[in-house]
């Protein structure tokens, strides 16, 4: 039996305890995790600095370094997320439906944990804590496999959380961590269907596709974010400029950042110079269609077809002019990844058309796509942002980490 299989087996054993733990037990464990993370913040930051030094030596881009970096403020945010999860209602045990059949049977449906959740993810150490906290509150054991870029940060975070679990009286193996970051071990993890009930990939398109194609257990597919902002002919252009600046520049490496700007031709001559003035503050590289370059000049690079399908994850923005909302919707549904899409308009009916016809997990009217986030949606944290159309779509909180079972009460009924 390999080291990973032994770990997964231990996780399955821990599931028997955590799956029936009461709300108070789980909340006390979460509060213990929050306290320990805050108390040992310096330990976390020192481990993170090791990761940052290695990443800089490897030539990691500034935007990816930002994804990797932890500060005291970011650790405080992570801790606050854990406390928010503790304060949320416990979905486990909730009876979502109960009815009496003509034969007298009372049939109900109750929320239960998924079991053991495996998560394969890349260079964001906050995912380690968010995932562990949500899984713990929803009664799920988690097996975490992060990327090599954050190995020191993740090791420190998991060690602290496992210590806190022990203090709170729950098995340390409710949170398991795979220290081997090799592709071989990741591939092995995808085969352990006897122990891992669900696998969730978080990262780039390549990682997600690999997991979807190779996993032997069900996969919840989290999203690549090729997100759009469409500025309508009846938009408040000042608001539109502020939204695209925030959606692109506030944190360009994350999946809810805007990658393409669509502009109605009727307002393009007025809006594009205004938007460029905002975007120039972060030296955003613009790649535009012919009509965009006619307005903004040669400072805008020519956009290729592939640019409109690309999640840049950097200070790069593709731009295209469109005739109106119909063309914008068609363009988004063809090029988007079903993540987060925005329209800026003062026309109620145009906004409703966009909401109804754009196929995405989150569709915005007059607000930045950057809000697609479990914390911002009141979920405390998120396990990922699902772009598939299963039971989980959009930011995945506690309810999305549950399954159900039927409970049936009888009085001796037998089927004829």
C-alpha cells in the first residue's frame, strides 16, 4: 500500500467520526483552527516567504506571485473566513422534504455529507484553509493536494489545523495533506475511488481537464474564468470605466477577473479613451479588433482569434466592438467559460435580456465580476467556483458539499 493510499484509508476512517459529529463539535473545531492560525501567523508568513523566494528564483510573474503571497492582513482575512463558516447554519441533518404517501409511508429527504473529498489545486494557499473549513463544517473529510509553488505555506497551514483538530477532540485525519507534489502522485490520487468519494480540481484549464479525463470518481469541475464586461449603448460610461478597471486590475490573476471588454459601437469613441485612461494606471496591455485600433491607435495590439478565448491571468485585456446586446450575448456564449459575465446599462429591458440569455454561473448588471466569491456571496468561503450544470454551480459553499438520503417511516407496510 502506497503512502497516499494509506493516507486516503485513514481519511475514510476519520469520516466515520466526522460524518456524525454534531454542529457544536464542528464549530468548536473551526474556532480552534481560527485561533491557532492567528496565534501562529508568523510561522505561516515565514513558510510563505520560502515559497515566494523559490517562485521569484523560478521567474514567476508578478500576478502569480500575488496569488501566492500571504500577508498578516491576508491571514486575518483567511481566519475571518473560518469564523464566518463556523457561524453559518449547519446543513447536515436538514430535512428538505417530507411527505405522506397514500399507503401511509412518510418519506423524507435529509442532507448528508459527501464523504471524503479530494482537492487538487495550484498556487493559492488560502484555498487550503477555505477548503478545510467548508469540508469540516459540512461533515466531509478532505484530502488536499496543493502545488509545489505553495508547498511550505500549505504544510504550515495544514499542520496548524491538524493540531487544532486534536485540541478540539476530532481526528487529525479529518484534514489530510499530500506532501508529494509530483504528477505521479496526483495521478494516483485520481484512482483512489475506494476511499475518495468526490474529486475537485482548482487551477488552470490543463489541470482541470486532466482531472476530468482521468479521475475514477465523480468530479466537480471548477471554472476557468474567461469573463467579459459588456458596455451597452445606454450605459453610464463613468460607471462602466470604473467597473472594467476593477474587474481587470484589482487582482488580474484570479478567475473572476475580466479578460475581454465588449463595447457597443455607438459609445465606443467616447468610452474607449476613458477606459484606457483608467487601465493605463496599471499599464494594461490592450489587444483590440480593427475598429478598436482605429479609435485608440497603435498602442493597442491586434487581437487574434485565440485572444478572445484566453484567460490571461495578467494585465492583458482583449477588446471588441459589437453592434449591441444581441451580438454581445452571442459572443459571450461562444467564447466564455460559463463563469462570470457583466453588462453595464441603464436600460432595464436590455439588462433583463442579458440576464436571461447569457449562459454563465454568475451574471451581473452594473457590478464588477470580481464579486463572484464565496466570501462576498455570504458563504463564508468557497471550495471553488463551479461552471458546470450539476447540483453545484457558481461559488460552492456548504450546501454544495452535501448529498442526500431518503428517510422512510412506516408502520409495518409491505409492498404488494
